[in-house]
C-alpha cells in the first residue's frame, strides 16, 4: 500500500502503526481515502486473528461468579475493548456473558481506542453515570 516498512514497527500496537501510517500518507500528499483503505485492510486482518483467538480462549477462573455477584449487587457494567464488534460479540455469546453488560463499546464504535478515554466516556454516558474515585 506504498507505506514503507520504516514507518511501522512490529513492537507497536496496530493502532500506533496506523497513526504513523496516517501521518506518513498525509505528509506524502495522499488523499484521506488512501489511509481509510489501509486502515480497513489492517483492521480486517486484525479481526481475522481476533476471531481465531476468540475460538480458543477461555474465561479466567472465577470470572462468571464475579459477574454474577456484580449483577446481584445491581452494579452497572460496561465493556470497553480494542477488539472488533464481531469478535467481542462472539466471545460474549460463546461464554453466555452478554447479559451482564448494559453497554459494550468495541473499537469500531469510537474514533480513538484506549488509552484514549472516548470509549469509556461513551460507556459512562450510555450507562447514565459518571466516573467516581474511591
């Protein structure tokens, strides 16, 4: 896609590599559509691997019990993830835990993923609550 390998680094997240690629393409005078194409293809590849991982992963010991207890306590729960909506929904359905979460915010529902706060802000707004410190 005419992005030199010197722009990306396999030790960085796909999101960091995409940020650098976007800057490189803008500085090279490429239209926004060029970056959108790269982003679409990169995230499609990521989703392929996420789906493979989702089919072989397991819940942490005690996770189900903890989710049940939090629900019993009437605690609002949201899930923010850098995974795709497809992979996230697959895992939630596979382990039958989707009903524990009142909101799920995968990467394709926000412009910027965590550690940017956008996904958390969306989850809090949907839950009609605000962050609290202990």
